């Protein structure tokens, strides 16, 4: 019964907000952990209360979960119980009075401009595979795309004459993002010299194919990035968003307006973009401390 309830909630979330597969999977993990915790106390999802919640948070702390992780779990639970009330499965939110862990907003990992340059130059452009990887890295950094947006690009997503790429983002929101000159040049070369060699059927849709002429998996692309980072001797930590973070941070460092960066990243809320101003400020402070005689 409880599992069916979770499935019904996730279906509603997909229909209402167009939530991505990754978002739905995160909600499912959170709710299933909550469900298992409640089952240990012979309690069902709709019978839970604040005591159950505090017990779970305490247990997670002893298991090494961060407050940031527990805050995300809390957000999942709150959305679930709001849905349960709207659909008249509950009359009162059982977590209405809880005090959730406060997640400290960490600064996103990023790369220096020199590191990005070395990473972009790492693929062997003498091979079709290297041309594909170089074009992907150039587009990713030039446009600040999410990895899922990059690997989902179709051939007809790109207009090289106008220098733009049409991106399908979260919630199926579409945006046009300008391509830089370097990205256009490498895309042209890849389409001319590399893509046909990688595909049995070049009429297939993927701009950057993986195996069997299909769209590349995100995990495959990040395996390629780690490979090229090792070749470029980059020791900085890499995450699925590293080049996206670098794109935003470097734009702000060079004077771009925050609203422009928000539009390019496809953020709905400006507050999501504002964290990059903290990254830029942190870098300025580090440079001051390193080079100023009284730093």
C-alpha cells in the first residue's frame, strides 16, 4: 500500500512539474528511506508524526549524513505530505511543526580558466572520438549546459549559421543559448570529420552519439571527462556540474550581469544563480590574501 502511494505521488509530481528522471529518483530514495524507518516502528506513511521524523534525523546524524542531505530529505517529505493533504488523504500535515536541519550552502566546485583551457585541449583531435569529446567540452563550457542537456542534444538542436543551440532544460523548458566562436569551430570540424566515422547511420538524431548510434549516457560522458582531466593533470575535484559552474563563475568574473547568467543557465529563480557571486567573491578574497602585502 505504501509503495503504491509513493508511486502515485511521483506520477503526480511528473504530471504537475515535468520532473526529470533524476529528480523523481531522488524523491523515491528519500521516501523509501522514510518508509523503512517507519516500518521499523510499525507505522505507515500516513500515520507518521514529528517524533518519527526527529528519530530518523538523529539516526542519520549518527550514520554520518550531512545536514544538507537531511534538509533535502525533509523537503521531499514536506512535498509528499502537502500532496497528501491536497488529495484529501490527510487532514493535517504531520510534519507541520518540525524544525528541519539547516543546510549550509556550500560553494560549488569550479575550475580556473587555465584548468579549463588544459581540459579542453586534452582530447586527441586527430581521432573521431577525440573530436567528439573536444566538441562536447567546448559546447558544455561555452553554453553552461547541464550534462543531461548536453548529451540530449540532437543534430537539429544546433544552428551554426546563427551561432545558437536550442536546449531542452528542466520541466521541458526550452531556451536558446549562444555558442562561442571556439565552440562553433569545433562543432563544424566534428560534424565534418568525426561524426560520420562514429555512426553507422548519420541520419540518426543524436548530435553526440554513444554506442549503437544512440544518445550518450551521462555516466559515459563523465567517464570521458575524468579521463581527459587525468591527461591534463588536473587535480581539482570534478563533479557533473564542474564546467557549468566554471562557465557561470568566469562570466561573472568578466563582468556579466547576474540576470544574464540566470537566463543562460536556465534557472527559474535568481537566488539559485546568486551562489556564483559568492564563488567570484571568494576567489577575489583568495587572490587578495595571496598577493597583497598585508593580505
